[in-house]
């Protein structure tokens, strides 16, 4: 065996094994390397240290014999020595480094076999330090806390500077839990904790490091909060019917614990219930428990800031022993609403009150003075027992007991006196009628009837509770309503014969055809009805109007619209309108009634318009509208509206002017309902006169009929809008002028109007004239050829001259014409669907044939344009009604103008 290049590691024990068929033999030899040239592992090229810190440089070496290690700095020839250096076999430690310690360090290893060396560069950096660190804080839970941490380091190491936040947990420092949504770190390394709770209490550490050195600051956070849950809750003792509960206090979270709350739940119910509260911060209590129950407990600590979470359930569970019930059921009573039964009820006893197995109720019943009959109820949730009986409203004594396998409670159960079920009364009131000697109005009506024997239980069949007056509308007999008349509402006369009962009823529906009767009442049933009477109730005051709103407003007036009340309670005869001035929050105390809108009693109108005038500009008003019947004013309805500031009205636009013989109908456009509302009137004058006349003012309508004009005359018309009720005050706006010519001059067919003036009519007349001319020419040609009319010759033979017959036929035609002129002539149909008569008098028909100069539309009369407004409806109620047949002009509408 041969070794070459021996090193220190080659020192070893070598074994040799020799074997043959007869056996084996071991031989040992020890190889010891006693001479080796020194060897050094390479040092790091450079290393860093912060000022003031110690730094150890390691020079691992080996050799035989053991080399001597020496350290040199830079080009120094003398090895390093002194108290600032600590040496070991293979290292040097430089204590409390300074900038002067920066440089190249070389280690040499030397023995008898040779030497070796290695070197490394040491850099000394400025120390890392925290300039602004966190400060300890004490806050209330739920508040936000911020910890600052600002650090500096050597400029050459600035890119490696990091700041980390740690929290001390036990004896360890762990990174803060950034998965907690309440904890975050800003870009400026500020630790922020929002919605703090007790779990955030503790020591927080800011660590600044650059991989060379580090600095840190510690701050303590105390979060005052409700206490932590108690720990180690136990039930070490549970003998009989009591238990001892112990626990240890959790952290009070920097607020002293005031007391503890002990809750329990049982095997009967999983809900936690309150058991007791300690008087101070003791950690042990003993309490009484119910028998035959499995208990589990929990403990809650409470301080000034609130309660802790519950402790873990106390261990072990406490089980109490069975005993007799503590008490009998409470709330024992009878119900008398079921005929033929005695119904007994009581309050249920919960499982906690059973105190043992085989719990049941025992119901004992007897007629007064008789023997108790027992009934056992084994269902502990049952609280009712129905016992059949053969009497009505009989008196009974009832006892309800509690019982389990251990027995009954020590105290006796109470005896309750009750009654069996009631039934329909057999008594029926007689001679039911209205008391005509008493007031009869929509507010009250008095009825009277013969009393029944109210103290006779056999006919009342229960406890007498009074009478009930029933009523229903004739047209709806299935909807019956009742009014209970008890003793407080009956007039009781002396117990003389006959006995009369009277009652004043105040809530019957007004203005209704009713039928009424009266019945007897006990607690649960009514008797058959008395005789039925008919009653027509008087009118009452109506309900409030519906949808009251302002359609328009100007500086001095407000236009209103509303709908009929849903409940009229009679015939509405008018609507009263008033107002109050509103200044800020102050409202004038009195309602000034401005006007009334009279209503035709037979009207079916449901929507209404009116206005209030004479108001002040830019002023708030509370507008009141109420419906009125013969019974009086109904409930008031109001809205708050402010008038506009004075201003120039919008210019109206004349849409149509329809001329009659002595009148004109002018229609104009109004502002939209949502805009300002103005007062309108028509100005007009004859073209041959400088005198200007004005029509009446209009607020609600957009048309007006101007009457008493001269026929066959040219007029100029202007519509004026005013913002003031006084047309001579305030600013106005005028429409463009319109020229109109009243009717009255005779006109020919070609100019008689749109019908006779149509081109197709003129062409038809020309063609008809040509046809007649051709026929005449043909007849003349035939006559010139000697053609004879054989019919004429036959007539002459019979003694009848055709010329005489022609004269007779002409006279008959004239008679028919006279009759036709006296009948209506259907020239035009109105928009309302009615045919308008256009006829002259019989005398006018005799003045000449139809082909005469007098055969014009004027002979058939002039329809007054005031009879229609712009939508074709009758407006004769606003215009003259005494127009003669000779004054009636041809029918027109708002869409046509006669010239």
C-alpha cells in the first residue's frame, strides 16, 4: 500500500485481513501524518462593518506542525496586536471599529514545513439609526392609532435600507399580521391600526436594517376595551340541587372588571339564559338549580366599556336529581264561547318546572256543591280541556294540578269558579223604530225599542252585554254592519211597563237608503233580529276635494283645478274658495273667503276650474277649497302657492276669428298650464271709427264672443294679455291685428261660402247648363221636322188639355216649395252631432222664385257664431239667445271665416 500527496486528513487506522480455508486473521496499523505545509482557505474578497460594532475576520488553516497565525493590515510589516484586537487560532476580532479600521487585512500561517497567506478588504460604514420612532399609546377600542418610524444609514448603503414592523408575542418577536384588515403600513413606513380591539394591545417594534447593522425602537399599545373572556371555567361541585362554578379572569384590557355574568342552558333548550350576576369581580359562585335538569354554564366578564365574549363551556355538565313539582299551573280559567262544553284553560308549565319524570296535569271539575270529576292530561304542552256538558252557561268549580313520578306540589291548588258555554239568546227586541221626537240629522239619530228581560239568564243564555243595532244599504244587503249599544249608550227609563230602551247613533252613513234592526247580545252570540225599518239618512258634509293644484299663476291671481270629493255624503251645491297669506313660517290666522263656485245639483261634472284674484305679487298664499252640501262645509283641502313677480306677459296669438251677423267669436292660444297665467280680453273697433271697445276679461277660457256688432261691417280685433286684474294697471301684451267682416250682405252662389264657391260645383253647373242647351236644341230640331207628341193628342181626346195640367203641376210645385221652406234644411251638422236648422219663413219664399235675386243663403237665415266655441261645443249659454230667424247667418265653425 502506497500514499502520495499526503495531507492531514490522511491520518487514519489501517486494517489488514488475511483469510484461507482454515480461518481469518486481522492486523492493524496507524498512519500518522506528522509534517504538513500550512494551508489557508480563501478569505472573502471584502466585508463590511458599521462604526462602533466589532467585526471578526476568520482565517481557516491547517498544517503539521500546527501553524502560527499572524494578522497584518495593509503594508505593515509588524503583526497586529493590542487591546482592540482579540485573537483565536484562526480569527481576529476588531473591537469598536472606527473609520481608521477600514483597509486590507492579511493573515499568514507558518510552520517548519512552510507558510501560506490570504487577505480580505474591510469597509467601515456609518451606523444605521432611527431618527423618529414609535411612542407608546393608550387608546379606547375602536379608535385608530398610528406609529411612525423614520431611519437613516450610510449613503453608500441607502439602497439596502429596509424598515420592518414586528410585534412581541410571548418571548418572540414576530412580523405584524398584515392579513388583519385593521393593520396596514404606509409608503412612509407608518404602521396604522384602525378599528382597534383588545387583540391589538402589545409591544410593537420598528426595525431598520441595511444588512450590515440595524436599529430598532419599541412602543407599547394599550387598547382599553371590554375584557377578554374568562378562562378555565369549571363546575367542581354539583351536589343535589346546587352547583359551585369557578373560573379565572382573562385580561381586563386596561379597564377594571366590575362583575361577572353566569348564563346557563339545559338539555331541554339550546338557548343560553341568564342565571345570575356577581356583585364584584369574584371568581367563584354557588347557586340553586331546578331539579331533574342537565345544566351547562358559561361566564362573561364586564367592565365599564362592555362585556367580554363568553368563556368556553364550563366542564363538566351538572345534573340535578328529581323532586316533586314546585307549584301547580297558573292562569286557570274557563271559556264560555263554545255551546255544550265546559272549556278549561291554564298556563303551560315548561320542562324546567317538571322536576321529574312522568309529568302530567290533573283537571278536576264539578258543579257547585257536587263531586269533582278528574281528567288526566299527559301532554305537558296541552293547555286546554273541553268537557261536554248538558247545560248552557252553568256554574262550575275547576281545579288544575301538576304531578310527576315523585308526587304533587306541597301547596294545594286554587279553585276557580267558571261557566259552561253560552248560546244564542232567545229574547228578541220588539217595536224597533226611530224616535221621531228627537233630533234627526246626519250627525245623530235616536232609536227606541221594547226592552227584553235582561236579567233572565234562561233567555239571555249567557251574560247580557247589551243590544246591537245592525244596518245595511238596500242595494247591498249582504254587507251588514253593527253598532254595539251597551248600558253606557242606552237611555234607561224607570222599570215601568212598557220598558223602553233608547240609543243615539252617530255614525250612520249620510245620504243613504238603509234598513235596520236590533238584536240582543251576550258575550259571544246575538239573537234573531227585530222588525226591520227603512231609513233615508240626511245629507252630510262632504269629504275633501281631490287633486287640488294650481294650473297657473301671475302676479295677482292664481288659477286652480280640482276634482270632486271621493265621498260626497250628499249633493254638492258649491265649492268655497279662500286664502291665507303666508310669510315665512307665519300664516295669517283667518281664512279670507274669496269666492264660491255654484254647482248645478243635477250636474255629473267631476273636474272644476276657478281662480283667485286681487293678490299681491311675490307673496305666498295658502289656498283653501272645500265642497259644500246642504249639511254644510266639508273637510278643507289646501295648497301653498306663491304669486309671480310683476312682468310683461307673453304675447297672445289669435288662432281663429269667426264672424256672425252681429257678433264675432275670437279664439287665441294661452300659455301652457305650467307657465304663468294671465288675464285676457278682446279689444275691437270699426274700421270707420276711432273708438276702441273691450270685451269682458277671461281667465279660464281661451275664447270669447263679442256681441252687439253691426252687420256687414269691417272690424279690427286685438287680444290683450294682462298680468293684473285691473286691465288699466300693470303691463300688457297685445297680439297682432286681425281684420274681420260681419255678415249681412246678400251673396251669390259662387261666393256663398266654401260649399257653393267650390270649383267642382261651378264646373258641375256649367256642364248641367250645356246639357240642358243640347236637349233644347234636339227638341227644336224634332219640332221643326213636324214631330208630334201623341200623348198630348190622346189627352186632348179625353178632354184634358196638357197646358192646363202643366199649370196645375206648377201650382203644386209652388205649394211644395212653400212647405219645404218651412222645414229645416240640412246644410251643415255641428260637432256635437245635432243638425242645425237653416230655414226662412214661408212669407220670404213667396217673394220670388228660387232663381230670383233673393235666392241667397241670407234667405235661409244666419247661424249665430256665438253658439260654438273653438272645439265645436255649444256656447249659446254665453251668447245672445233671442236672435230671430232673419238674423241667423250661415253656419260656421272656429275653423272658417265668411268673407
